[in-house]
């Protein structure tokens, strides 16, 4: 069984790797790691012509020993990447899903 410290490292590694995949040099990828409160984000910040690009692509928290995925704007899905690293599905909560619908996924309810 993985520890919270391992979960923290998995999340940091995944967000750092994802930040390197920015497709446009006008957009900056920023990783935000709040290790004290277990909040982790990947943000996009920039401008494409006159259009502002700003917002979270990924937002994960560790709450009561589980990884809560609060936002996932990726195609692959960070939950799948966490499972590939060995995180059991019962330790991953798809927090972006309504609580009533979480029971119909293979992941934790909360």
C-alpha cells in the first residue's frame, strides 16, 4: 500500500511532466504545490492574440488519505495515470463528478 508521501510525489511528478507539454510558447504552465495543505494545481497563464488563457488544467487534493481530483482538463485523465502508478481506485475520488454519480464509477465515492 502506498503512503501519503508517495501520493504526493506521484502527483508532483505527473503535474511537472504535464507542464512540459504546453503546445504554445505564449502560454506558461505553472505548477502550484501546497505541501502543507495538500493542494496541487497545474495552471495555464498567457495570451493568444487578444484572448486571455487562464485557469486550472489539473487540481488535486489529498483529503483523509485519498486523492481527490477536483479538476481534470486532460484527454487521458490523471486518474488513469495514477492507477498505472499503483494507486488503488478506492484511494481516488473523482471530485468533479456530482456526489450522487460517484457510486457508478470504479473509483471511491468520497
